[in-house]
C-alpha cells in the first residue's frame, strides 16, 4: 500500500456502528439491498475461515489491471488521495480475476503510518463495496474480511467495516452454505472473544443474520413506541436465521459479566437482542442489572426499557418499587410502565 502523495481535500468523519441503544436504537448499514427471506433457522456451525495470504501481483500481471483501477490503487504517480477515492467509487461491472486479486491484496496491506486513519477507512470501505459484488471472488473475499475483523493490530473502524461486509457477503451467499457457515463461525469467535467491543459486534451480527422484519408499529396517540411495539401493545417479532437458543447463552454471559466501562457496549447490545427477540428468560439477569448500584445509568435505563418491551405483568411491581430519585431512572420507569399490564 503506497503512502499518500497529497493530503485529502475533504474531512472524512468515520464512526463505528455497534448498535448500542435498545429504545430507539438504529443500526447504521452501508448501501445494501434487503436480504432475501432466510432459510429455516439453523445453529451456528463451527467451521472456520482459514487464514489467507494474497501476494502482490508481479509487474506483468499488474499491467493487466484497467487504468482507472491502477490509478485508484496508487500505482500511477500524480493522482491525489481524493481522486483515488473518487476513482474507486466509480468502478462498476465485473472485474477480472487479476483485478480482484489486486483488491484483495490491498485490503490485507496494513495502513502506513503516514496515511491518515480516516482516509484509509474510506479507502477500505470503497474497496469492500467493489468486491462485495464480485461473486467469483466471494470465498477469498470472506477469508480476507475474517482476517481483518480478527486482527487487533488493525484500526477499529476497519475491523468494524470488515464485520459489516461479512454480513453482506453472508446475505449474498445463499447458494454457498459453506461460506455462510464459516462467516457464522467467525461471528461466533468474535462474540465469545476477549475484546468487548468486538464481542458486541460479533453478537449483533449473529442476531441480524437473515432478519426479516415483521409488521410496522403504529404510534399510540401520536406518540412514539419502542422498537417492535404495535399500537395494540403487542410486539411484532421479526424472523431470524439463527434460533433464540443459539443467542441466549451468549446474551446471558454478557449480562452476567462484572460491571466496567468496557462492558457497556456489549451490555447495550445484549439488551437490544433481548428486546428484539423477546428473550424473557433473561429477565432475572436484567432485574439484577437494574438493581445494581455499580451499573452505568445508561445500562440501567436500557434494562428498564427492555422490561417494558417484554411486557410481563410480574415486572410491574418490581419497576414500581425502584428508587426513582434519579430523574433519568424515573423517566425510564414511567415510560416502561406504559406498556405493562
């Protein structure tokens, strides 16, 4: 990966999307088409995406790359950093095997210290969007993405993009179950690993695979509703590729973890999954989280909102018994009680 010969002409703001909030949460996704209806739920299959090495092309092969792509990859002098991004965005159509290999190699190249992290994140994102639509390179592309996602030396945003792109590859791999199973295994590794932020990302990815949304909710009396709550007070549960029984142990493990700043993102993700899937078996752990004085207020508020979404009558007296001198907690309790019988 060559260094930049010119500074970028725009300021790029790139953020990681981990899906933190339960009430009103939204997952930021890249441009994508809605996934097709999923097959019957299946457990995570513990296959693995083997590590991959993509060597640099020899000069004679490199000269076979289309001119605009060579410029975008920094193989031609006099092209500015912004022009390289613009050239990548303009790439369309089916690439040759040599061109796909060049892009795969570029993805695996670490960021040079002289290259701005924000620019590099967009560069990786644009390459990923090109490879996403190259069916012939799908298997090798998924292996490259797994390397990026699992590599702690990579920039956090690049790793998060790799996970997002793996979800998109999974969506497009309905005819290649081996690729799907390997991607699920990669997400499982992340969800059960020792990096809290990546654990949240991996768990959220397993949760979202093959999601087909249910009927849309209608606000009550002009107000807003928690995600999935209908005007009649029922939860419209989407359908998922993986069954609840696969996610439940991982969700509960995160809810049981000792409180810490690093645990906030995984906890918020776990609470969102409990809400989306109506995992009522997690209610005792959620109650413990709410009662704990060591938990962050944001976590406690999300947990209270989750009990409201689960809509179990037995949680009404519990919520009414909480100390609501903290105004934020009081507001969360009041909002949750609206949906409890």
